[in-house]
């Protein structure tokens, strides 16, 4: 369950895709554990192949916050694992 609202602004363009930056921290509680993505974290939201955008747009509000949380947690995994 998300405890905060996702607020992001366009940050930079790279090869036709926009990268976004969080304006405020994004906090989620899962199984009693709180996870927070810090403000100024950069994300591309969901990395969905272009041919599937008609079905699931990468900036769909239903998947944006979970996509940011996924990207952040994935970036925190030690590279050796």
C-alpha cells in the first residue's frame, strides 16, 4: 500500500524516451515493512517494449508507482547476487 503520492517531473530525454525525477519521496508499506524511494530518484517508469504500448502504456498511472518502486529496489540489490 502506497503511503504517498507519486509526484515526478520530466528530467531528461534519451533516445526518444523521457527520464523522470521524483519531486517528493515515494513510500510504500508491504508486509509491515516500509520502503521509501528518495526524492530526486530518476526513473523511466515501466520499461515496456514499444510494440506493447497500445496494451500497457509505460506512463500508465495504474503501474507508475509500482514501476518506480521496482526500479528503485532493483537498483539497491548488490551486483554480486
